[in-house]
C-alpha cells in the first residue's frame, strides 16, 4: 500500500482564506491521501462497514482511522491491581534481569 499526501502545510496547520464578506480568516487545513494496492478482502470489509453505517467509503475510512488512533485512557489503579493479582499467582523463583532478557531473546527467534 502506498499513500500520497497533498495540501499546503503551514506551521500552525491552518490556511488563510477570505470568507464571503472578504474578511481574512483561518480554517483547519484538509489533507488528501490516496491509497493504492488495498487487498481486495480489506476493501470489501471497508465497503461493507461503510454500507452498514450509511457512510461513503471515504467517511468510513476517516471514522475507522479516528477510532483506531484515538487516545485510550489508562486506568492506572486497575493496571496496578491486575499486576498485583498476577504477581500473587506466580509461584516460581524470582526472575532476574538476565532471565527476562533471555526470554525476550527466545521470543524474537
């Protein structure tokens, strides 16, 4: 898959324009992306999702990207509770840094 971007990018990501009254204003810049070589099964899934959500293909892709790239807040307290729960279940010898690095290296092979 390849993508090409077009658009006039400024430091503030805004472009100047004149509204219908001739008053200069800023507006958010819109950028275009062209996707090529999309696998047919993926294209069909996007098309089906667009139809299901009553969106154009372009709008569906934007919605999917926004959802996939949206920040997902982390509940620190819940993460700590889960880590502590898992630690209590572990009954083996304490792991050393060398043990952890060796396991990581085995997983990369």
